[in-house]
């Protein structure tokens, strides 16, 4: 099983894994993040990864562990109110992870993130990748708006553009 996973990652080029996310789809996702952030004080990053890098793959890294690394690499933690959220999609293993910074995790329960992931997975099973991500962003927006509504001073602290890893 482990060998099959490694081979799948090594033999699937990133462009093939990301084919469901066209340039137009990525622009729509970027716009959805910008609209979302106007409604709350959170900062959302969307990271899309095809194959895992070789070293984490050989170490048996899970999507969760990789998402934690990406959270750090993209500096999602670097917001004034600790309200960064990473929506991480690992395409080869078909895994979705949502990580919130400590300010958000004090308010949002893990089962709420998991429910969003499950709704996204349902859309993905139907081949609706772009719609699934945008719906997930809308769900995240609802949580962030409830706990961290926008104020007059609402800086945009992190890039809205999806990170292609």
C-alpha cells in the first residue's frame, strides 16, 4: 500500500493532478477569497498540491502533517489577530485539510471544519471541484463572519491568490 502511494505520487505530474483547476477556476477562487475577507477579520489561504515532495512522501507524511507544514511555509499564522485559515487540497491522495490559527481555533470546533471538508468531498466526487472549493470558502466565511465580523479597520494581511505547490 505504501509503495503504491509513493509510485502514484512519483508518476503523476502536477499538471495532470491539477487539471480540474483551470486558470479561470483559480481566478474565481481568488475572487471568492477576496469577497470572503471583506466580511470578516480572518485571512484565508487556499493551497493546491498535486504530488507530495519526495522526502515527506518517503517519511509517510499524512495530508494533515503536510498541511501543517504548508500553514507554516505560507505564514498563515502571521496575522494580527491570529485569524488565518488554510484550506489545503492534496489531489493525489484526495485529501482536504482546514487548519485555523489559534485565534480561530478558540472559537471553531474541529467537527465544524470536518463538516466543511465532507461537503467539499461530496462535490469533488461529482466532479465539481471549483464549485466544491467555492462552497467550502462560503462555509468558512459563515464561520469567520460569526466569530470575527469585519470592522472599520479590516486589513488584507495575506495574499488571496491560490498557492500552487
